[in-house]
C-alpha cells in the first residue's frame, strides 16, 4: 500500500524530506499565517515532514490538539484535507481566522472543531483519516486553560496518561489500518525527578494496537521560560545534578 507521493525512481530529488533521527532546525518557520504567539505551539516543520512522508495529496489528516492550527495551515500548503480538534473556544476561533487567511491552492477542506478530544461525541460524523497527529500538553508544564478536560489540568501523571490513552483509542478508531500516528511530546522535571512523559505515552500508544516505527529527537532552542536565562539554568543544573532540556520526541507509530 502506497502511503505517500514519493516516486522511488526519483528518490534522490526529495532533499526536503528528512530521514535522519536527529532533527535540528535553525529556526521556526513563521511564514504565511504561522505564528509563535501561542505558548506551546509546535514548529510547522514537524507536521510538514509527517505529511510529506506519510500521506498523499487529497488524503485526510486529524490533529487532536489543534492549537492555533499549525497542522491545518501546513495541510493547506501541501494539498491535504485536515480536521483539528481544539478544546479552547477562544483559541479555536483564532486558529480558524489564521487558517482561512492561508492560501489554499489545492482547494482542500480544513476544519476546526471546538471540543474535547477525549469525548466520543467529538468524533461524530468525522469519517476516517490517513494520518493522526497528536501534540498534547506536556502534562502541567504549561497551564493552557481552566477547562476541565484540558490535559494540562490533570491532577496527576496517571490521570494525564489515562486521558491521553482515551484520546488514542477514540481518535485511533478513525485512522485507517496500516497508516501512521505521529506523537510529539517532551519530558518534564518534578521536584528534582525526571518524569519520562515521552516513554509513558509511547507505551500507551503501543498497547492500543500500534507498532513503533521510529523515534526522532528534535532540538529545542531557548523557549520562553528559558529565554535570556541560560546562565541561571546552567547554574541550577550544575548545583542540583540534572541536565537542561534541549530536546523533545517525535514518535512515529503504524496502526496494525
């Protein structure tokens, strides 16, 4: 089953598509309607790579944590239809405005649904998809809203993981067999202890009928919390025996 538009007879021509497991980007792509204003947005290069590698033009992509529509903007650029689910109505409205102002040269459909991706009713009449992208909150590192279903409000890591797994099950029911789920996730510290959210969530995906195909490590340059404070964080790291986060994971799973 062919799952992309790559012509292997011309494989040397696809310089844009990354095949290494270490992704180092010099800068975030802020072209067009992309914006870094929403704390926690992932960089557009991630969904772009995922769509180029694991979808064909005209296929359908589902993003269960749409934010300001990064995935849907890239879907327009690449000729993929896309649906994004966003729990925060205000953010969803901003995403709709940004997406609608992005050029749509292929005439694809992009839609933002206001809803809780852990609720079955959110997926009514959505149909099937050929790629599933998930970029959940990294538990409580950033508090995105006061909304009960927001994963950043989970009272414990177990509650976070149980809610995440529910989303994997519900969204995964709409993913075609043999197609890919892409998970973008980072770890966190809590009271001096490393909490491996990446590996915890990886396990929850695998136990729901997926094969892990690859783990990509993507670099993180200074984020908002560390901007201009590198010396302070280096001092703390040396003093307290830990290492400063400079990476997050992009995990690729294939549905059995």
